[in-house]
């Protein structure tokens, strides 16, 4: 449908996705999605809750408002229809709920102090930045999305192909990794040896992305030997991107030549 939005509205419990970017999970969903503008998707498990159509909101799950802050999602929808809507000015979501969930895992601010990282809030809205290598929608802040497109085109002019591997990831995404590993019997300390604590990844802020190039496996140190990495090393700064985790970085994070953040 023409005129559909291509931004993601973010609330503590729900992501509001442009319906055209999601696949139906059944015949009933397909009929609704064909007419929908936004689909309300629960962050903790990805369930489709409801959709917005010209007549209003159509539930896709019985009692879809149960145990979530549905009002925040409805407020976001109302804001989106305002002619003065400005994705760049919406700011970030509060961190109080994340802190509560970290405390339940036995983690507090001392973790961030130990590794030299700050908690990263989620943006209240994100811009569609095309698709990643796996044909998944790529979400970034509006500024980072514009810079990524400009950088990708400039690289193409130099016969270098840059691919996005991944961009924005929610706190719930990272919390889900911890919860699944805890359910398998791992301890928090064991998980932290290979996964950053929820809330401390630059991906949560929507201004970082992992970059690859065709024929190269994702998120491998071998990326530094590609023409794509050489181009990024020389030109990424022109577009406001920096490599976050070089060798011997002060956070103790392994060398990640594929991970770049927009800071301009």
C-alpha cells in the first residue's frame, strides 16, 4: 500500500512495525495485514498482538492487552499521525524497567563500571535502512540510516560492496539470550564470558551495525583482510562511522573489525 510508514515505533513492551515488512503467520493474519498500516508486535516473544486498519485496531491475539502497557503503544500511534511527527526528535525510552530485570539476574551498575560501558537506552523510533544480508528489515536511528545509505553508495562507486549483517537489537532480544541459557543450566557468570549483559550493547541504541561483504562469513576477524574493511578504515570517518572495538580496546571486548557505530 502506498503511503505506508517505514519507521518502527518503540515502546517498553511493544514494537509497532510497518505491516508491509512482516509476513503473515496464518490466513487470518494475512487478511488483516493486507489492509494494515502498523502491526503491534510483543517484544519479549515476537507475538503478533494487533494491527491498525482504517477502521481502528484489530486484535490478532485474545486479550492482547494483558500484562503489557498497551496505552504506550496507542500513544505512539497517536503521535505518529501528528503532522509535526519528527523521528529525529523523539528521544529514547526510560531505563528503569531494564534495571529491574538486570537486578533480577543479579547484575547492577558495577558490571558497567567493571567493563567501562554505559547502559544504552532504546530509541523511541527507528528508521527503515533497507534490508540486511538475510533480507531482514534493518533498523537504525534516522541519522545512522541516512549515513549508512550514503556510505554504502560511496563504497559502491569504488566497486566495494558493503552489506549490513545486523543493526538495532532490543533489550528483550538480549534478555532472551540470557533467559534461554539460564534455563539450560548455565550461570550468569558463564554467559557473560561470551555475551554482553543486556543493555550494554551498542546495538540497543540503533546507531551501530555489523558490516560484511559478499563471500565473507559474518562477524569473523578475517573481515579485516577484505577490500570492504580497507575501504571502511580509510573512508568510514567521512560518514561519521567509527570502529567501536579495535584491538586492545579498554573494554576487554574481542577485536571486532565488522562492528561500526555512527557518532556524528
